[in-house]
C-alpha cells in the first residue's frame, strides 16, 4: 500500500527538494532506502539498498566495510550517506554521495570517528555530526560542509555523540 506524502510549505527548507528524487508527481513515495548488515556470497559487508515499490526491484547501491548509520536522498537522484566505514587508503570514516543508477560515488569528507547523522541543509550544503572532532579541538563536531568546495564550518562542539540533527525554519 502506498503512502501519500504531505509536504510542508517552508521556503528554502531543502527537505522538499531532497525528497523530490524519490517522490512521483502524484506526491506518493515510490522507493525505500535502507542499510543492513549482510552476509551474501559468504562475504560480510554493510549494504546500502534501494527498493522500488512500483516495480519491486531491489538493488544493492553500495557495499561498505563498516556500518551505515545515515542515508538520505540528496537531490539530482544522488544519495548521501555516512557511518563507520572507510574509503581509500586514509582509513578515516567517510561521508559520501552516490548515484544509485551508475553506482559512482564521491567522498565528501573523511573524519576521525563515526558519522551518525547526515542531512541536506537546503542550500547545497550538508549538515552532519557524530563521534568525531575537527581541527584538533575538543568536543564532537556538528558540521556544515559544501560538497563542491569541501569548505566546512563547525556549528557546535558537544561532549557527547551527536546522534541526530536536522535543519528547519523557526
């Protein structure tokens, strides 16, 4: 059974634009994005999956070497995700964007701890947080980053883990 999405009318909130990649013109969600611990083909991995509810197609978008804590539509059909997986030789936790059609991905940021929350900010930037520090400062960082330029701003530093953060218009 399909669920109808009721969209709030907030200018510049970024949430409506982001959901457009998974929302049909009728305003009905047609896909589910989720992560799982997998042991397919006798290889343990952490899969980012996409299910199309209209066609019942199930695709593994990416398999990572650590868990995926956050995955959301980003826009232009891309998916933003982060967690406790590493990419490349640097061995640091990654925040990544992936195109589910081509499976081409791009690392947006590498951190010294897990990324637990990542969401589009609405102006092209990404808001993310977790168990990582930045710039040698104490405290886990809540960070805004521009994925194109990689320029970032630490919005807040906290003693505990940043589990969740979302932008909204107050």
